[in-house]
């Protein structure tokens, strides 16, 4: 689903993004609720939420809930981490982020590709901000092999920068988490 967001472009630089787990639902400009499953025992309700300051994903399942926010969060000065792997309640949580800098032409082509990919996907949500057709946030979710996975893209055309995140939450199989590391 592709939507036009009627708000000012809040996060003005890729470096302004911060990451947070466990945040309650924030006011959203657009929401896509998706019921997904892996064909076996994992079923989940996922809310893809576009914020004026980027994205929030809320996962609800019989295994437990998980909330991820990547946005310009007032009062939060923790930069976007390169990677995080940890136990979140019943989930093994794995997050990675990358910031790419591109030429204007490469950026425009990549923006068009991503918007086309997400716009027609039944589990995708993209919102464009006013003032520049390449200023957008896009999200795509899937469920496979006992995991809920999502990818997000945050475009900053004024910088020629694209922030890509990848997250996977997997229902833990008891015992202590096999990983608990954070890298910034």
C-alpha cells in the first residue's frame, strides 16, 4: 500500500534516527494491520505504523508481543545501532541497520524501485512525504520458518542517504537466550 503523508518531514537527517524497543503505540500517520503465519504453528498480528518521525512495528502473537520503534524520538539521543541481538520476552530479536550514501541519480532509481516493490505487496506499507517524491518511509513484513521478519527503508533525498533496517523475531525454544549482544 502506498500513501501520501500529509505532514511536515520530521526527521531531516539519517543521523537523527534512534532505535527503541518496548515503546507503546505512538500516533501514526498510516497503519497497515497484517495477520500472517508460517503455515505451521506461528501466527501473528503485525501493525506496520508510519510515524511523522519514521516507523514502528508492533507484533502480537500467542508467543508474546514485541514493539520496535526507529524514529526521531524526543529526548532520546541514542543513535541507530548497527546491530542488536537479544532476548525480548519469548522472542529472540535480531536487528541490523545500514546507511547508504548514493549519487542523486542512483538514489532516485533506488527510491522508485523500493516504492514499486512495497506499493503492490499485500504486506507492505509506504508513505511519501510532501515536497520530494523520493522522501519516504517503506516497510515490508513476512512470516516464515517460525519467525516474523520485516525490512524498512527511510529515504533522505536531501542527503542522498537511504537507511535500511532488517529485523527478525523468532519464538524462543525455552532456556536462556543463546545471544545477548548489542553493537552500536
